[in-house]
């Protein structure tokens, strides 16, 4: 919950400066990319088995789309000045 609030506040600050249509997509890619880097770092640091690595990579790919969706929800909330459900 706190992480999502942080992303929302940072995204809102970015949109005050840069209001192009590409901004939510680039922010979502950066957000997903950061999570991917951290997850792969965790995979290698813990010395997971090959099967564990495969499961983690597939999960990361699926969650990449979910984070892009969350970014679009944040974008709608910010542009409409309210909750978007």
C-alpha cells in the first residue's frame, strides 16, 4: 500500500511538469523495469534452482503487465482529480 502511494505521489509530481501522452507509458516502463531489476537481483542473490528461476521469470513477465495497468489507473486518478475505480 505504501509503495503504491509513493508511486502515485511521484507520478503526480512528474505529470505537473510533463503532460504528454507518452508520460504514463514511460513511467510504467520505468516502474516495471525497476521491479524487474530488483527481482532478478533477488533471484541471483538467493541462488534459486532452475525451476525456481523459471517460475520467478514467468511471474515477473505477468506482473509487468499488471504494473502497467496500475500506472494507467494512477494516470486516470490524477487527470480526473479523484478516485478511479
